[in-house]
């Protein structure tokens, strides 16, 4: 608790936390002191001089920069102060394009507020010499405009852009010509701006304004894109989403957002939304009413045995919906054949971290990264895929944290890194083991932690001693010295965190990669403590929750294995449950090709584009007798369906999402769904009830959540009521439990309470040869999301075209005799696609990149799988590039 002190402001006594500024104290007590360049959360820098106040000894000080002192007396309103303020504001207005009626910021403009507070009139302005102002407008960005004529040079935008580490804008030119500008004064669209809109949110006047309509009301909810789970206020007008702003009170994002969360949510309003159930008849889809669709499905599904049925759950849907789909699959269809996109994503983390530590989730929290002395970011392109986490990493670096980046591509984050290791794709195991070897050689290991809290260290030590540095250097392409330096930095930092994503998991040795990372953390005691940990950045908004809810073929909700917990669930669900383990996602398609899976229920996934080797997925979908696709949009997959069911989007239903740091948060219905679209939980319950099943009599998601609490111990203390103000991080075992910011403080959740060193294998997958000499990495772009069902409906995003190309190093281009804009045929052992070339010096020679937003990239990837987790080799495939 901060000490409270007392100050007298304008004769009024107010109590305030020690360390606050006079302006903070005033604002907290609803006292207005004129100001323009101050915004809570940003550094005060006193540029506008408007918040001048007078102290009892007659000094003038800026209220934003001066800290309160006990007993201090301050005046904020006097003739002397207002005379100075009037001069400042008159000068500002004189340089400001004064067409207020037409300004989108009118009503919210702080210059307007200040000027009316001070009573500025024509006389004040008449005394001033007319100034020629630059009133050019930069209209290039699809989501906001920059009106130079309105800028008052307060610098808040520059500060906002600096905090997130982008620095796309700054003060430029001098004297009367000073303006806020991009590098070389280029249009924003052609600059390094990432369209996050942070500057727009802070601009006090109409110089940076959203192009969107203004909302008439707001609803608090959670961004539906990535696993960061930023809190947002959706702006609604009529029945449409027109805007979004970050929730300043949400601890995940503290009001910040990326371009998708701020500007890309109006896909919900698209006229392409599914509005009616559709049944295929003679190859044509026919609109039907819900009753008919539900009866049709119930009738068809009742004809299949458990092992002939499979369901694919959805990391875009809520916990409640995923819980119900797995319950339906297990209790009604008597099948454990349920899986979801985590199989293509963090399945190796689930397997490896469960085996080595006890649970597959992020061990620590997003905000702890800000205080971690060293961050190892490996196989994650954080600024593009988890942007708000990247903001926090960059903030940490600015405050002195060290950053190590390991990535074959020179990603944005490298600009902020202390050490950058550019390893050959697929060689993380030798690299991480190299770091461990160096740490052992330097005796930087945490002896006590290893002794007290782990097992298997001796065999790990032996394993490392059998590894030769020559071999490590040869495999990774990185020198002994560089690996050693990274190892020493990580191990000698008082706290060190690891974050990683698909560059680690999406390989046939993905599980080995995670074992290696886990060993690194255990060796140095960097787990089970605050500001440390091993943190898989989960991808989809609710992929953590889908796994928590048991949308997995071998586990019930709460990661309770089907072998050991069947009786408990049979009792709870009051029925006999299947004993056989289910099959994993890729096996569902393989078994469909073989005719073993005959009926498939796909909720919110688009496998015909997102699975590896999609030619065989197409074959599978064609072969399936009865296919249900439940989505918010028609998709490439739904073309193969027998029935398409229209679902509500995140903005049209209540429920919970669990973000990457295990934080369960409420999403709230904000608008009416289009046509007859229904929440996924409603649809599943209807089908189950029609099939005569009990246990689906839910009236609303809250009731489903209450059942989840009863069966998932780590959710038992969480309730909708508690979630209303803020999310809670599991495990949370009672109503009094505040939840867990980090795991394993008192012991690991393995049987003996100890974590285990596990020896990862060093084997590699496809390596380039003379027929397929290039390594193709597939991944993501900031501006698009997966198979683009959602982002393709957002007007404006198409202006950012970076996802449409095959990127390669210019040296490779020269060797092949291709120039930017030329086409090449990208050919792998599985298939071929044509693509336009773009040069990217960030890539290594011999390595090419394509985003998988690019339709059909997955005809190139291989379905060869990691034996331990079932993860296909989605990240890297060997290809030939043939100029066209
Ligand atoms: N804008 C946007 N954001 C998203 C998504 C999206 O589609 N669009 N999807 C969400 C989802 S579901 C997920 S899973 C996450 C994924 O988030 P990320 O994993 O960060 O994204 P990717 O683009 O798949 O690429 C990961 C990085 O791995 C690197 N890499 C490739 N091979 C290797 C290797 O062998 N070793 C190492 N060390 N690095 C390698 C690549 O160069 C790339 O920078 O993003 C989430 N966020
Ligand atoms: N080559 C290559 N392939 C990859 C990857 C890669 O890096 N490279 N990454 C893999 C990874 S990590 C992932 S996570 C997968 C993602 O693969 P998918 O999950 O198949 O991809 P999405 O495009 O996100 O599909 C989600 C679907 O859910 C729908 N949807 C959205 N909200 C709702 C809702 O509320 N209800 C319902 N019913 N539907 C909804 C959307 O319209 C969309 O059709 O792709 C994988 N494939
Ligand atoms: S939108 Fe974001 S990146 Fe672009 S200038 Fe503003 S703060 Fe910087
Ligand atoms: S970081 Fe992720 S959750 Fe946050 S606004 Fe961007 S897409 Fe949404
Ligand atoms: Mo993912």
C-alpha cells in the first residue's frame, strides 16, 4: 500500500498516494487543470506548459511533472496563470486549422476544451500574426488519417509510437516548419507504421483521427483474434460494430491493441455471413429452418458408430462451446475422436511440458516479461503474431532487460535484441543443447534447484558431454562463441524467461525442441519463480481453453486422462463412456480417406487450407458420407459439407475465452446475430437433445460454465460473477483463490513433484538436396489471420499486401535470374504453386518464406508427423523454385 499524503488544491484538501503528480491528484479528484500533452500511462514531459500551477511561495510549476508533497498548497486557477495559458492557447489555435464543425474530433477535442475553459475570444486571436500552416492531409492509411493542419506538436503520438518500439513518426524539420512526420516524410502507408492506432488514441485534437463512424454505445469484451486476449470495448452503432478501443483496465493490454484488434473487427457485419442452415441436395445448398436441419442431423448421426464419427472443435469458439462439443462426442456419439487446431500448433508443448513439468501451459504471465532480466525469444515472430506481447518485451528492453532472439529470419524484434542467433531452420535442439553445454562448462547451473526440484540431471549431463562443439556448429551454422555468449547471458541473469511459438513446435521434432527448452530452464532454475518461466505463446484466441476443455482424443476436461478418470466422468455425465483413445486431427482425415471415419462434425475450422498436404484432405472430405460444417462464413471447407450451420460470432454471444497466460475472460454479446445464426453452444445442445441425450439442458453459457467448474479442478474457483471485472488465471481452486500468475512455486505437478530432464533426439527432417534445394518457411503476416475467412472481409486490410508473395533473399534471386515481381513455380515433393517474388534481405540465402494466408500453400507441406505429439511438419519444407 502506498502512503497517502494530503495537499491543498485550490483551497480544497485532498488525499493522494505519495509519488503522484499534482495533475494526477487533480484528475483523480475530478478537478480540471488545463492540459494537452499529458495522457495517463505515458511519460509526462511538460511540453504544452498549460498545466502550470502556482505554489504557495509563488513559483510556477507544471502540474504533470511536479510530485505532490505532504502539506503542499497549490493554486490552479488565477489571473496570472490564465493570462499565460491564454497566450499559449491563442498561439496554438493560430497554427491550427480551425474548421471545428467539420472536425471528427469535435466534442472530444482537448484544444476545444481548453479554449472554452479559458474563454478565448476573437480579440485574443486578432492580435496574432496570421501564420501559414501546413494543412496537408495524409489519407494513405485505410483506418485513420493524419491532418497536419490540426497538429499542435504536443508529441503524444511520437511517445506512443516510441513505447511500442516502432518509431514510425517523429518531430521533423525546424522552427515554424516543425511537424510530426514519418521517415523522409513518406505517406504513412509506405512507412514503417504498423497501423496499431496507438497514436490515434492519444492525439488530443483532430490531427490523428479514425476514419470509422462514431459509436453510440460500447460493450466490454475480448479480441477474437490471437491468444494474447486483449480486453476491448466494442463500439456499436445500431446493430453494427463500428469501432474498438483497448480496455485501459485490462491487465493484459492496458488499453493497447494491434491493428486487428483495433481496426479489423467489422468482419462481423459482413453481408457474407451465414444466416440460415443449409442442406445440400443434388449438389446445391438449400436454405432450411433450424428444426429441419436439427432433425436431419440427428437422424443421420444416429446411424453411425462411435469409431465412425469424429468432431473437430474450435479454438475460435468459447470454453463452453468446446466443452459441449467434446461432451456430445463422448456421451452421445460414444467416441473419443475429438481434436482441434492445437494439434497443428502447440501439441508438442502440451506433450513435452506435461511430461517434464506437469502441465502444457505458459508457466508465467505476460506482464512478468516486463520485469524479466533476460528474455529468450525463440521461433516466435512476436511483433506480427502476438503484437501486444511484443510491446511489453520492447518496454522491458528499454528498461534494461536483455533480449536474445533465435530465428532463421531477421525479424523486427532483432532490432531490439542484445544477441541474435540466426540458426538454420530445424536446428534448435543442437542450438539449445549448445547453450546448456556452455552453461555447464561455465558452472552457471543452479545446483540447489537441480538437487531439490528435479530428476534426470546426471543423464542429461552425460548426454551433453557426448555432444561435440564441432557438430553443434555444423548443424546450426552458429559459432561456439555466439552460442556460449547466449548461454552465459541467459544463465547469469537473475531472472530469465523463454517465449516460443511455431518456429519451435511445427517440426517433426517439435516435442524434442520443447524438451530442450525445458531442460535449459531447469538447468538454471528459471521456472517456478516470478519473472522466469517457459512460455509457449498460444496462437488462437481460445486455443488454451479448447485444450483445457478436453477437446483432445486422450483427455477429458482439465487434462484428466481417459484411462484414469473414466469412472469420475461416467458418474458426472451419468452414462457409459468409450474406453478407446480417439484419433488425432491428421488421423481423422487419413481414416476418412480409408473409409473408417464416415461422419465428421467441424466447428470453426477450415482444414482444407490449414492442414498439411491438403490434396489428401480434399480426398478425405470427398470421401466422408456425412459432413457438418458449423461456421460464421461459408469457407473452402464448407463447400464439401452436407449441412452448413450458421453460428454466432464472438460479438453475438456470451461465454469465456482463456488466453495464452491461462487467463479466463468473459466475452459478451454486443449485437444481434445476422439472420437465424445461433451460438455454437445452442446448436450442439439442440442436436444432442434431438438425439434423445440428457445433460444438455442448458439455458445459457453461465450454466455450462458452472458444470465446467465442477469437473475441471483448476477452474473450480472461477465464476461468471468473479469474471465480470477482470479475468482470472487458472489454477483457481476456490472462490477465495485469486488465481495463479505463475506455476510450480511449491512443486511440479508431476507424480513425485519434481521436474524432469528429458533427453531430446537430434534427428532432422527433410534437408535440402539437389532436387529441392530451398527450405521454405511458412508463417504469418500481421495484417491477415490464418485462412482469411475473417480478415478477407475487412476492407482496408487488403492495402497491406505483404502476405501475397514468395519472399527470398535477393542473392538467391540473382542466382535464379528472377527479379521482384517475376513469377516462380514453388514445387515440393507434394505439390506446386505459382507465386510472385518479393526480395527480403531478412531471410537467409537458401531459405524462402510464404505466408499460409496464401491459399494452397499447404499443398506443399508434408503430413509427416512428430511421433510424440502428432504435429505435422508445417513450418519447413524443401522446395525447388522454378522461374516462370
Ligand atoms: N497476424 C496474425 N497473428 C496471429 C495469427 C495469424 O494468423 N495472423 N495466428 C495465431 C496463431 S494460431 C499462432 S499459432 C501464432 C503463431 O505465431 P508465430 O509462431 O510467431 O508465427 P509464425 O509466422 O508461424 O512463425 C514463427 C517464426 O518461426 C521462425 N522459424 C521458422 N523455422 C524456425 C526454426 O526452425 N527455428 C526457429 N527458432 N525459428 C523458426 C520463422 O522465421 C517465424 O519468424 O500466431 C497467432 N497470431
Ligand atoms: N503451412 C502452415 N499451415 C498451418 C500453420 C502454419 O504455420 N503453416 N499454422 C497452423 C496453426 S498454428 C493453426 S492454429 C491452424 C489454424 O487453422 P484453422 O483453425 O483451420 O484456421 P482459421 O482460418 O482460423 O479457421 C477458423 C474458422 O473458424 C470460423 N469461426 C470464427 N469464429 C467462429 C465462431 O464463433 N463459431 C464458429 N462455428 N466458427 C467460427 C472462421 O470463420 C474460420 O472458418 O493452421 C495451421 N496450419
Ligand atoms: S499507428 Fe502505431 S505504428 Fe503507426 S504511427 Fe501510430 S503509433 Fe506508430
Ligand atoms: S494482440 Fe492479439 S488479442 Fe491483442 S488486439 Fe492484437 S490480435 Fe487482438
Ligand atoms: Mo496456431
